[in-house]
C-alpha cells in the first residue's frame, strides 16, 4: 500500500493533490462571513464579523491578488513554468469573491438592518431625514468635512488624478446647466480617514438614527458643483499592491530598503478597483480609460465599500447585543505569589490566552527589570502593542544596569514602520537592538532572563505561540510557557546567540525544533515514526492544530501516513491545501476549522508515539515560508499536568459542534454535527475549564 501511495503521489499533479492556497483562504474568510449571519451571534458581533471579513479581504487583495496580477505581467514562457495559470486562478478568485460580496450585501441589508430596526436603530439616507437632522448634516459637512472632500473634474485620460490607496470616493455624473445635454464626470473624496464612518444623528425618545458619512457627501455634492445638475453618484475605491518585495533580499542595507519600500507602498500599481455594481457601463468604461485599469482590476460591490469601518459602528452601550463578557482570569501562581522566578524554578507554568490574563508575561519583564539578581534580558519582537508595558520594562531595565538585547523583525508585514520606530526608541534607551536577516524572517516568540544565583547563572525563559502583544493577547487564542528547564533554556540561549552573532551553534538542537536548523527534518521524522508504527500494526495517530497547512512535501508525507493507517485529526483555522477524506488518498485524515469570538492562533502538534505522547507547541505553521525561510521555534511540553491541560483543550475543540466546520476537498464549509445531545462550543467551554483550574501546588 505504501509503495502504491508513493507512486500515486508521483503520478498526480499538484492541482490534483492540493487545494489552491488562495481558494482555500477564501473558504476560510467565508467562514468569517458565516458568523455574520449565524442566529447564535449577537447583533453587534455580527456587524464586527462583517468588519473582519472586509479587513481580511482588503489585505488579501493588496498582497495575494496583487501577486497574481504581477504574474500576469510576465511573459507567457514564464507562466508556462508555473504550477497554476495565474489568469485562471485570478478569474476563479474574482468569481468567488463576487458571490461572497453579493451574500455580504444580503446579510447587511436583509438581516443586519432588520435586526437594528427591531432595536429601534435606523441607518438613514438624506431623503429620510427630518429638518433638524438635515441641518445637522449640513453643519457637520461645513464644519468638519469640507476641507477634505477635494472635488476633481475629470477630462478623460488627458489628466490622470492620483487615487489614494484604499480611500473612498464618490464618482459624480452630472450635466452642465449652461450647455444642455453636455455631461461631465467628477469625483470627490469621502474623508473616512479623518472622521467616523457612522455618524449619530439627533434623535428623539428611544429611537437611534445613524447616517453613513458617504451619504453626507452625496447630499452635499450639489453645493460643490453649483454650475451642474447632479444626475447620480457612485462609490468607488482603489487598492494598491502593498507587498514590499523584500523577503528575498540577500544583500545591501536591508533597513534602508525597507524604509524606501514603505514610502512606495501607497503608490503601487492597482490590485483592485472596487465600484458600485449599479454604475452604468459607459461610466465604468470612462473610469477604466481615465485611470488606466484593465478588466482584472474591476471588482463590483454594493453601494458602500471599506466595510472594515464596521469595527467602529456605534453600539449605544447595548450590552445585550454583544457577547457576554469573558474577562481574562488571573493566574495566581505567578501574578500574586512572592518570588516570581522561584515559582518558575519550581516547575513549568502554562498560560492560556485570552482565557487567562497577560499579566504574568508583563510581570516577567517588569520583575526582571527590578530584580537585582537579574543581569541580562533578551527578547524577540515580531509584532508589539503601540503602548507596551513590556517595552517600557526593557527600557527601565537598562536604567537599572541590566544588559538588554532585542531582536526586531522589521519585515513583519504591515508592522514594518511600527517595528522600526520601536527599534529606534529601544536603541536610544541603550538597548542592544538586532535587526532582520536578509532572506529570512525571525518569527520565533522567545524571551530569556539571566539571573545570578549563588554565583551561578540561571536562565529563565518564556516561549509562546503568539507575539509579545498586550492588545492581541485579549483576542488571540495562544499558549505561553514559562520554564527554567535546562533542556530548553540552554537551547533557547543558543537561538539568541545565533541571532546576535549569525554564527552557527556548536551543538545540535535536541529538544527545540528550530527553523533553518532541524524544524522540517524533525517534523518529518515524527511523522515517519507514526508511519512506521502503523505499518507494524501498532496504534498510530497525530493531532495537528495550526493556522495554515500549505507545504507540499509535508502534505505528501501526511498522505503517506494516511495510506499507512495513521489516524490524523487536524484543526486548521485558515489555509488547508491538503484535501481530507479523499478516497485512495486521505481517508484517515479529518480536518476541522473553528471560527468564533477569539482568533484561533496556537499551534499544537501531538504524536501518539506508541502511547508515550510527544507534544509540541510552536510559532510555526506548516507552510513553505515557515519551514524554509523563517527562524521558528517548536518546543516540547514535558510537564505531565500541562500536557493534560493542553490535551483537554484540544479534545474540547475536536468535540465542538457549534463553531466547528468540516474542511473538505471542495471547500463546502459545512458545520460539524457530532450527533451529541449537548452543544459543545469549545472556546466557551475552555474558558470555564480554565476557571475551574486547581492551582494548588
């Protein structure tokens, strides 16, 4: 059987073996959209899911669709060498997104507005306003909006005005009053980058009226073009290619290149021109000609764009229309106990975010900054909060005489500028700052504190599946491990030595799986061990939880494992290029995706290993970029109590029959029905599991 599967894998094309990563991603984003229409989701949370869906889609077009557009620009000879035809993939992407956008509009206009109406909340248009409200929007326009609308009269392609990346505009179709029949086009900007998108209007009683900023602009347009009769207006926006194309830079001054690229991000080529689908064909043709757009740039939507602005939709303090509070729980062994580092020395500690507070992580650094026995602090910064107690603690530590070093990954997408600023601040405070490697991203989530105890140096470490980010810790589901286990801390120290010296470690990594060293190879060995056990008739299984699975070599190895009889269960939030439950290929692979109030972000890998389970937490997804081009850290869990806690969390997710979808080869996104009498919503169950946790030593 194993020989047959290897032959089959060789015979099948990549298209037959894999779901395309971008089509799979669109299936994930549809799972987000599903939450916006779920009857069990509170009204204002549905609106938030519309915002998440839209924000995700914007980034997808800025990066992934822009990449396909660039591939279309290369020669046919180069395209023939690609596994996928970019023209075909782009067409499929646009068809899927167009269908989803129509459903988005239906969800908003039919379900959301109906739900708001039941709560006496109304989104109104200018022709529905009373006199007081009309005066309000007239005054609002004059006082706050007029300097930003920037009216521009268009003259075909003779003058090609520049459109700001992601900005909202209104195209104006009008007729010259002095020349009957002479039509003109103009556009104005909707200043949503300066003002709230949803404006509360004067209302009476329990009624709450809202107007969208776009409609205040529409109402005011006749005053901007007094010599014209306004026939109609249509919304549009342009997304530009936001990729910096620096990941493969191997020479030169990388920081300078990043700074230079950031300046160009907002002036890149078009990746998506979004327009009101009711726009007349001749006007759309005029726009194409004016702004030099081709048919692959064009993307019809509803009347309103930039729906990520729903994040700030007014909630009027109506908590009954929001999720019930699940406040982060304290972790007393570290938050309230005396002797913070003594507690870590006694045993490992696992913090589960966002169910537990991030306070233990913050105090790790704050205590280290004050502790007279601490001599060194080291940290890897990938994404960090704008206001960060952790960064403040590092700067305070320097003032207190500690040696502090920070490795800053300045290629963290859309956080490049923020990370550069933090680097400058840390350097100015006296911290030793190390920056990105050419060609490789550092994605590990590690910190280290060196403490002088009885004339001996003792290392305390923190390892995590998520970033050092106090804000996202409240919404991202992650694990953090505090340890003084020398098996781990010694190897963590070697990771930092490599980052600071770029010299290969003298010793191999035996416990950690580290990207660029042993990560891919050791993962393959762990899979092959299960294959070997299955062939010998032993029980063999894997549970794999991650954000994305895309690497073809790993996927082929999982197909081999399935053919050998290894039972594989996967929990994958986003991209899954493996095709589960395909006869003759993946019968023994089940895959699920959970989308709920918290973003599933943790990576957990569990191997049966003949009953002596091996369990790892990781910063790495199983994508080629993570396994080949990043410094990642996958770390074992040795503490039996912690292993049980993680396994219990995973089992809750495998039993989820409320927010779990089945991932199949056709991206159907069917909700999972476990045929249990009781509803299991894993995130809520995990919260109460954590609340019941016994912290007795």
